C-alpha cells in the first residue's frame, strides 16, 4: 500500500524543467532522493508521450541503469537491451522481460526505477535523464529505437 501511495504521489508531482522530443515521442522526467539509515536512493520517473499519428511500442523496464557525473553535471541512463552472454553465446532476451507498452497517438507510458547513490546530490541540482533502447533490440522487435533525454532537478529532503 505504501508503494502505491508513493508511486501515486510521484506521478502527481511530475514537474519537468524541460521536455525533449523528436517528431514521434517526447519525454518528461522527475527525480528525487530518499534516505533511510544513511543509505540514499535516487528515484527516477519518466513519462514517454506518443506525439505521432501511429502506434509506437516502448519498453518500460530497463535492464541497465547508470548514474554518472560528467562535465555537464549529473546523468542517469535507463537502457534496454544490454548485451548478455552465457557459456560463450549471446543471449536473445524475451521482449516480455522489458514490459513493452504499445502507445496509441497521444497516450503515455510511465517508467520508474531506483538506484542506490553514493554521489553527493544537492537539492535542486540539475540532472539529465536519458532513455534508450539498443538498436539491435529495437530492430528485432520493431520497437521505437532512438535516445531521448530530459533535464529536470533533483528534490532532496
């Protein structure tokens, strides 16, 4: 129940600084930090909006997450389709693992993920939130396959 309430509050407080889009899909993002027992967790929420006049399939469960700091500041990435090898063989993942959602025109999908963070993050610090599906996975399953980045600020209590 607590998770449902937190997710609902998270979705209702979605206030991006900027929205980045291509002709078909746009992205909005929100980030905040929670702390418990001296462990900080960065919580990221992404909304993908279909701006086209056709259906677009996106993935909502990233298999790769990263948080880095570069010359431009904080960057978090949610990627789908990271390469995996088992016993020397490249593994083809099931599409279901990534929780695909087919968006009709003007529909949106929500992606949420958490990351433990050892980075020092200031309240209202700018963060770039990047969403991408690897080309090979996008081609194999006929998915939308570009990279989008939104810029928002991190709320830190």
